[in-house]
C-alpha cells in the first residue's frame, strides 16, 4: 500500500494512495464511473455467468450459486476485485460467494438465533438491553455476507422497512425515556438515500433523552466510494455519532477503505470494528492480530470479535470457542490494549452479548488475589484490609431505571435475593404431607435456622407456615 501526506492545520499524516487492481472485465471502465458508488451498486454481480468472467468457480460454488433457496447474492465490482480468482480458500471469496454446503442444516441452527423478535415492541426495533435499542431501518446491503445473522429478513429486494415503520420505531424511542443510545442497522443504513437517513438522524437527535446515535455499516468495506465528503458533512451534523465497521480479514483493508475511514474520522466520527470469527477465513491468531494492527493504523478501534451465530448458512463457518480463546490469548499482552477486541458470544435465544476471555484470575482469599499475566507470570495482589464501599452521596449519580433488568448488579446492590429460571418455584414446590408419628408440627430445623436471637424472621420476603397438622415450611420470594 502506498502512502501520501495530507496537510492539515496541525501535523501532516499519512493517507493511503493508489487503488485496488481491477479484473480485466472492468479494466476499461472510466475512473469516474468506477469511483461512483451508484455505478458500483448498479453493476453488482450475482450469477454463475457473471462470476465466471473473472473467477474459476468450483463445483461447490456453482451448486451454491444455482441453488433455488439460497440467500441473496450481490457483490460490488470493487469488492469482487479483492477476490483471488484461482483460490477458493480466499478469505474474501468465502464471505460473499455461496457454496452448496451453506444449504446444509446443523443441530443447533435457529431461524432467529439472537431472539430479536421476542424483544421487538414494534416492527424493526429491538429493545434487548435496558438503555439502548437497535433500529433496523432497511433490509438492503451493498453486498451480502454468507453468514448473515439476519438472513431471515435481509436481502428481499421487494421488501424493506417503510416510513410508517420508521415512525413507529421513533415514537417508541420518544416514549421510552430510559433509551439513551440508538443503533441504526439493518441491512445497512448507509445504503439508504441520504435524505431518508438524514431525516431519521434528525428526528432521533430531536429526542432529548437520546444521548448517542450509532450506525453499524459494512458499506465502507463493500462500497468505500459511498463515503463522500457530502455524506460525511451530513453525518457530522448529528454528533455524538459513532460508526462501527465490519472488517474480517486484512485482505479487506485497501487504500480505498483507508481513505473512507480517514474521511469519517476527520469528520469527528469515532470508528470501531466488529469482526465475526469464521472458520477458514480469520480463525488464526496471527490473522486477527494483523487485522487489528491494520485497523488501528486507520484510526479504527477493534471493538468486538463475535463467535459465529447459529443461523442458516453459517454451519461451515463455525469454530469452537477454544479457537477464539486461543486468539485472545495471543492478543492480550502481545499487542496494544486498544488493539484488542472483546471476544463475545451473542447468546442464543436472546441472552445478549457475553464476553469470553482466558482466565487471568487464578484464586482469591479475603486478603489476596492471585493473578497471572499473558506470559504465565503469577503474582499475588494484596487487598486492603479496611476497604468499605462508600455510601451514596450527592456525588454518586442515581441509578438508571432498568425495568427489571438489573441482573447480577441488582444482587450485588441487595435489591433482590435471587435470579430464578422460568418455572423454578413451580418445579421446586413440594406438596405438604402428613406428619410422621412422633414428630412435632412446629419449630422445624428449617424454621429455627432463620430465626434471630429475638425469635423473629429478619429476611424480607420470608414466610413461615403457621402451626397445623402439616410440617412448617419456608418459602423465599
């Protein structure tokens, strides 16, 4: 990659120069057309005949492309130019060219693996976490990833979210003051007409309790030509605005992507990256490390490394969690902390993102914590003997209302005693039985165990059955 210098009012910084080489079929396309994002979208390739003009397709790929029930195929000429025409293991090729094996099911496969529909109060809006929501604003993308989490709704050229559905989404956000963070996704929000996207952003920014707006987009990777000065000028009206990219392999990092990221970063838009761990694509520690280094050079912070979701088409992309943990072991301590993403499993069924990492905490006592570092160096950290968490003062913010989603943090605060699975009480309820001969019906060991010195029951929510013909029991709510 060649670099040039862009002069600013401060120090110059290096900006990627040059362009990605084009296959012969596009060699004669004028630069002004090739660099026009509209031309790129209108000349996407999808059929066996089109792909055979620049790729040597395998029988597996031909079968995948010709399958009737396949997920939509569309590849921008720019992204197609990154594909190795002779190597079916090319990491770019595997992400966008279907293979017959993606039609094979697997035991854990789910239609809606993240449980988004059960957390959707209005069509296209997912409220899974207490203070933030996901707005699905379109079903269209510049190109289509073969492991797409939302393949159940994404890609239909005749169906997308309407203005009426956008209105319902924004109305819900306006009526829900706990929502402070809104993520626009889809599909890809940057494929929307600029006026539609601007209208959505303007209406969201008018809601007083919406503090942060985020956009999740793979357009800079599939279609960097879309990141024009005009688009950035529009986006920067709505700060604080964040944007997360989706880059999976260093081969996707090109001069065009670097320039697109520079435009966004210079527009004051913080950039992050979300990668998916894909077997045969990026499941080697050295691959992810090289990707993270390439990202931070473009001012993109590696944010998440996702375990592949349990969706149709993803079976052959799935890795073990051991593969992900090995990657994280090779990153932490071996490169800069800001170049290390968080490895997460987006829990099947709607449990949300669960971070997974190697175990650096070995053991703990009242006085010491035993830790190990990335090299295996083991140390003891002395805990303070007189520490007490301070009581709430005027300097401690009031907790945000989370409507029953306090989780483990709520247990630590003493707000509740337990977190129970559905049906726990019913499955553990024991029917009273007759008192065995010679046994008293009162003051059972369970009851004695919870009495204090005054004979009272100090725990809130504890009920003890009155004396009678059946044994006393304790029920904790």
